[in-house]
C-alpha cells in the first residue's frame, strides 16, 4: 500500500477545489458538450453536402467529446459494478474509441494508418498525456509523489509490448525477402501471446496485487457524473454509435486531408488520429494531476498504452483475418525507434517516484521531436 503523497505547494494553499465548485460556469464537461453539439451535426452535414477536408476536420473535433462520453459512461458503470467487474470493464472499454477508429481505417484498406495510429496512441499516452499532466501538476506543486512500484510495473509491461512490436521488423531486416511469407503467421502468434499476457496483467492488477492500485479509480462518486446505470448505459451505446459513424466519415476523408495539407499517412495516424482518440484521457490526466493525484495520472498513461499494445493491436491483427486485410505487427523502423524512445523516457521519469514540471517539459519535448520526424517521413 503506498503512503499518502507529501507535497510542497507553491505557495502553500488549500487543496484544489473540484471542477466547477469555485463558481466558474465554464467547466471541462461543458466545453466538451459544446464541442459535441456543434461539431457532430456539422460533421454529418459536411459528409453528405461537401465531403472532403472539412469533413475530416469536423469529424476529428466531434470524436473528442464522443470519446470522453464513452469514457465517462464506462467509469460510471464500472464504479457501480464494483472493483472486480468494474476494473474488467474499464480494461475492456478503456480504448474502445481507438479500436473503432482503427477498425474503420482497416476496413477501408488503410493498414499503414492503422499501424501509425497504434504507434501514435502509445506515444500520445506515455509522452503527450503524461508529460502534460506532470507539467500542469508541477506548476501548482513543487514536487508530486506517486507509487513507484505501480508505475514501474506499467513500464515493465510496456517493455514487453515494445519487444513484441519490434521483433517482426527486426526479423524482416535480418532475413530480408525470405521473411515475407512468415511475417503474418508470426504476427498472429505474437498477438495471441500478447492477449494472454494482457489477461494475466489484469489478474495481477485486479486480484493478486490489487493493493498496489488501491485508490486509483479515475474518480470518486463525487467526481463522476450523477448518472444512473440505465442512463450511463444509454450514453455509452449512443456515444459508441456516434464514434462508429464519425470514424467511418473520417476515414473516407483522409485522402482529401492528405492532399490538402500535405500530410503523409504516417503523420495522420501517429499524430492526428492518435491525439483525437487520446483527448479524453489527456484532459482526465491533467485534472487528476491538478488535484495532486499523480498515481492516477501515471496509471491513466501507462494503462492506456498497455491496452493499446496488448489488447487493441492484437485484436486488430486477429480481426484483420475475416476482413481479408491480413494486418501484421511489422512496424517501420522509425515507429519502433519512436516507441522505444518513448517507453525509455517515461520509465526514467518513473524511477524515483516523484515528478516536477521540468520532467513534464522533457516528455513533451521528446514527443515534439518525434512528431517533427514523423511529419517528414514520406
């Protein structure tokens, strides 16, 4: 069991007030709801009336509040189900939006965008989300402490995921064209292994070593929306349907966006789609850091990355078989290097069990450097 975090505030102040309790009308939820009300109808109208780059932009904006609604509804249902079933539900639906977007791209034959979005989701969580949370929390508090054991457990799982996602590329580099016939069977086998490890990691975090993650639910009953189980279920189903529809429109507009902005498929997947899918986790991690809950911020970043690498990527490989796309786990050299650098950077931050704003800047700097690199990859 981790000891309560001790902090040195700048200057000494009372604990941060929950969102909206200071009398401010403009809250995060209202901002996201405003985005949804404006962007969703506009995206649908754009798809049918003037498809193209504006459809891509509006769909990207609409996906952000839809993903947040999915996350909030999942949290409410998970809280009502209790720690066991609730944790399992969070683990299963935590990255549902990213999975739906990737499936839409896969069905349309954009395998390169799918792989890039997997890379981008991992980098976005452990560099962009975690870096922004550490920076935001570090501006308010001089030093923030967190459960180093739990954080390093997450980084260890990410090292395993990195190994699995880099081996097919290294194998192809060593064997050359002779590796072509075996890359897909190898990917399917690795995908099954990753899913087994993912299930065992859930047993670790939800049952045998649940004490390491005690108190790491994303929100207390006061912080969660005051929805009934029925309302949360309706919201979850509605938001999921919205993500499915908008993701399809987004994928159909990818080529128009690439032609207009000069982006590459890799940049669209690694940066744009990944940022859109991670926006909900991004805002939650920052809010938790501002409330001095760094255990939660680290947990959000590492757990989301783990779900992408050990659950979403293998599921996409297996689902590609009936779709006739045969998606492999062979990523480009730059994608493998990027994931390795990102995992190493996040692990270094987690080593001492405490964080400050400069470490957040460092993670964001690494993400920016990788983003520039992917922008110039043809």
